[in-house]
């Protein structure tokens, strides 16, 4: 059952000789993978907060320093490298993209200075991106840097978080489709999208992105033009056109 988690091209070492192995080193690689995964998934306080800005835990990386055997094991398990925080440099992103093999990717972008570089690196991995979170520092000023990713499409994308809600941000009130120059009628850009969080951006009621959503969260989401405001009846009609929607949260927003 563990074969799907292991890169076929990875050089997975054999466990130490049973005659000399001690303690945890006697465990097979499959069990070691489970232990490493528990370490990699740990969050402070054991609390999972969906939209927080806490970094992906990296404490588990210490296993790479224990011995050569553990390091080779960790480097050969792609799932350990698929959750990636991108901050002031892109070297970490480059490393994780290689070591994650073909595993689905959960990407969080924090710094606007590296957004263009990150987009260029991710362009060859769009089919693997499962989750994309762009926080306010990156999104408020440079969100358009990700335009290439959105135009190509991310077929595996299930979760999208865009936070452009910052005072004086040039993108505040912009339509998501206009920011990325997307076709408003296309239904093939994000066919797997189920969770959408927008801060400072909005979508029109006819947006195809809304049709398959299960979770929609809007913060300070208003159209930039008063002429685009909906009546309450139109708002209800828009909700009725979203048959799979299970959860709707609005903060200082009259959507669409």
C-alpha cells in the first residue's frame, strides 16, 4: 500500500543489517515513512487552522541530520516535500519541486519579491498543484505575476486562497477574471476547485468557478464599480445556481 508514496526513481536504501541494527533502525522503510509523515504534518498545539499564516512545519527536517540512512529515506519519499512555503528566496521551492516527484503540491506564497520567480518554476508543475494560498504581502501588489499559472490552468487545484485585502492595494475591488485575463465562460480552468477564499477581490454571479464549489469565503469582496452591485434577489439567484455549495462565509462583503 505504500508504493504509491515512493518515487519509482528514488534510491531507497535497504535497512541496516539486522545483526547490527538497533532500535528504530530495525523498522522497514514503509514504517519509517509513516513516522516521518507524522512529524511533517505536525502543527503547533496540534491545531489545524485552515486560513492561518503559520508556516509549514519544518521541524521534521532534523531527521536528515540523524544519519545517511535516514537522509536517503527522507529524500526518497515525495509526500514529505509536497507542502511548500515560498518566502524570500526560491531555492527551497526548487528543491521541493524536485524531491516531491509527482506528488500533489500544496503551495503557499508569502513574499511579493519572489512571486514572478515562483510562478516561472511552478509553470511546469501546474497539473500537480492541489492547493494555492497567496497571502496579503504577495497578493496585494503582485498577484498578476501568477497570471501564467491561471491562463494555463490547474486541473488538480482543489483549494484557492487569494488575499488582496490591504488598504490602498491596487487590486482591491478587481474582478478575479480581470486580474488574470481569464475567459469568464471557461469551465476547464479549475475543474477540481472545491474551496475558494477571496479577500479584496470579487467574482461575477455568472462565474463558472462558483458552480462546483463546496466552500466559499469572501472578505471585503465588493465590485469596484457601483454599477456591478447586485440586488438581494440577484444574490439569491446566484446562490441557487451553486447546487454543491455547503458553506458560505461573508465578512464585510456583498458578494459578486
